[in-house]
């Protein structure tokens, strides 16, 4: 049975505003009717990493390592995954939600490598000490990250990916939620980016849209009214600047429909469709077979 929409919307407010945990729980109990019902609802919304893992870290088809190096003076730490096949391939920067580099994003990174890319899940919280284990603590750090710091890390990561001996020299980025917004910010600031995929992310500064060189695939959820409401002005700016893009609003799904760690918001059919579009788009734009 589907949750009360007020609970889903409250959880979205909690994860994006963000709300203090105590305030959130008090409001959740009031809607759910009891502490027991509130806990049951929360279990459907909060991530369950173990149940949602699609690709195991020791999958024989991929190689997994931790990246820890500096590029042009920018410290990069992240989760690097490559396919075992010895072919030239595009590099894909995987940009996390506002929980940081967690097991779900690492799983997404492994999935991307299985599609034939060099995939890097970068920890954008590295300048602030890295992603903490507590997701509330992670969310609290994101307001302290400047757009400039995010773009500097992103560009350094793209340079690393493009310079690898197994690279086609063409790079793409895919981001979710906060990471979707980061892809947009990177697109206006990194002419070397060939392709960007935005999953339920905010637009960039519209005054800078004309600076975009990448091709964009923008994927939003119809029930995510806040972000869908921002899309028309973004599209107007993209069209005026002649930017190559495609924008899709998937019907009857919530924000985070790709995140299979959340039983309530995940939509398997839409996620499969959006993933297939993402992979085909990134392969075409990065020269990956």
C-alpha cells in the first residue's frame, strides 16, 4: 500500500531543506498517527543499501580501487571502477546525492563500469573531511560547499579520466539530486565535458547557460513539482542558446525514482528506462563501444 503523500513530501523536505531529525520525526508521527506507524513509514523511505546492491564489489567483470591523488593541486578521493575488457572507453564522473559517496553511489559506479565505461564516484565532501557515515551529518556539510569548489573538483576529475591510457579522451557526468545540479554547474564551467546526464537536479545559473558545450540529458519526476516547475525557464534558456539537449519528465514517479535503496520512491520500470537512455546517450557522446 502506498504511503500517504504527505509523508513522502515531508521526507523530501527532510532530505533537502534539511530539517532537524527531531523536528522531522515529530511531524512524521503526527501524520502517521503513532510512533510505530512512523517507524514503519520511515523504513520504506530510508536507504537499505544491502538489499538494493545490484553489482557486488568483487564481480569478476570489473576492477575496483580507491582513487586518492591530486590533479592540478585539487585533492581527489573516490571510488574508481573499470571493466576488465581492454578497450578504449569514455570516462564517466558519477556525482552523488546530498548524502555523499555512500554504498548506493558506489553500486551505481560499478553498474556504469559494467556498461563499458571507466567510472569514478567522486567524494565531493573531500575538502570537508570526506563523507561521514551518518547521512544527517553528511547532509549538513553540503551548504558549506561552494559551487567553485565543486566545479574545481569536477574539472580535475574529468581531466584525470580523459588522460588515462585507456581513455577515448571524451568524458561525461551523471548526477543524482544534488549531483544533478552539480552536473548542470559543471556543464556551464567545463567546456571539456562532452555529455551530462541530470537526474532530478536543479538548473544552473540561467545567465550562464550559453556557455554550455556539452550535450545534456535532463530527467525529472512528475511528482517532483519543485524541480519540474524550474524546468520551463531552463529549457527556454537552452533553446535560446542553441544547446543540444533532451528533457524528459517521467509520469507518476517521485524524486529519486532511480534510487533502489528506498522502497517507496523507487520505480523499477522507470529506472530501467531512464538507465537505458543514460547509457546509450553517454556511449554515443564519449565514443564508447
